[in-house]
């Protein structure tokens, strides 16, 4: 089982020195990846049942991942996830290509369609367009990263007669992972992505999602160049050796642990003291890496 750590850019890790300390500790312990979260803005006051406080400190994803990439050498850095419809794909492609160069080819590009209405309103993007924009922007970024003479003509972005270097260190592009989100996201994973990421899922929820992905795989043709769809999950609830083994048995390739894995839904995004984060890393490295 590949093991990652979530929230490398927010909570306690919004402090740059703490993020670097945690990243280096995770690398030394043998964790495979470090994952950011993203919200450009948060609703204030928080809606009922919303798990993120409007005052939660959160570094920009690209800035945060560049920071930890510059202070590590082997651990992968991953966006989990970038809210893609809120971004300009040409600008973001440049930022991520630069990040992959800084990371020397260790970037995983996680993207999703987003869901927070206040965030879409603040940026000026219609939520009704989020699915189409996500698909369009993935294709546009791939064109910029991989085509000898980049050109793309989509619904929301069109370009030709341009180029941008350096390209990502990983060619034709860094692996793209898409977030879970129903049938549209399942189709997106099968047809456009190298991987799929489900956040906060217990074993039963994971099983249902994987069944749905399998159904989408039978319905939609998967491009051969994408290879096998890699499955990443942030588990819900306490993590033990037996539960890790059960996720593995379902076909999960990577578990990305919360800084405090036992946190319930309402507390999962609350800042965790750095000593607790380091203990989570040590516990994972000692007990789960061989599964």
C-alpha cells in the first residue's frame, strides 16, 4: 500500500517552517506522497454542517507544494485537489509545469470540479459550468504540456500559435488524478485521468465507488495511453492494520491519511498539533507500509 499524508498546506502546515518539518519527517519515514487541499476562499459564516472554518489558514496549493518540493528529494507532492473550474488553465499549466521542474518530476496533479457555491460566486464562475470546464481545462493543460506545437479549441479555452517552456519534467505530462463526484466524475476518471481520488470514504463507501467506476469502465472507452486507473482514498475513521488490508483488498493503491486519522467528519479539517502529525506519520510507517 502506498501511503500519503493530507493537509501539507493548511492547518498547522500553513506555517511554512512546520510544513517543511512535516515534509522532511514524512520523507525520512518512507511515506510516498504529500497532499494539499484547496479552497481559494471559504464561506463566512460557515453554513450548517460545513466542516471548514472561514479562518482556517490555507496556503495556495502551488505555493505550498513548491515549498515542500524544494526541501525534499524523494517524496511525491500532490494536489488533492485543485478546484479546476476556478483556475485559468493556461496560467495553471505554467505553474504546474514549473512545480514539476522544481520537484524533479515528483508532481501528481489532482483536480476536481468543486462544490462550494460562495467560492464560485466570488471568482465569477457559474457552478452549472463546473463539469464542462473541468473536462475542457484538463484537455487544454495536456495540450500545453505534451504537444510539439500546442493547440486546443474547446468550449471555454482556445489557443494556437503559442508555446511554453520548460515543459513538465514528466512527459508527456504529470499523472492527473480526478476527484470523486458521481457519474460525471466516474466518466472523467475513465476517459481523462491516470487516477481517481475519493476523500473521506469508509470501506463500504469505497466499495460502492469502485463498483461505479467499474461500471463506467464498461460504458466508456479508456484511452490505452492512460494505463490502469490508480485508486487513491483518504479513509474515514480510525486506521488500523486490518482496515488498511481491507482497503488494499478492495483494490485501493494508495491511502492518504488525515493528520489525525481518527477525527470525525466535523473535525477532520481542524488544525492538528505538529507532534500529533509526526506521530501519525511514524505510526503509518511502522505499521502499514508492508501491506
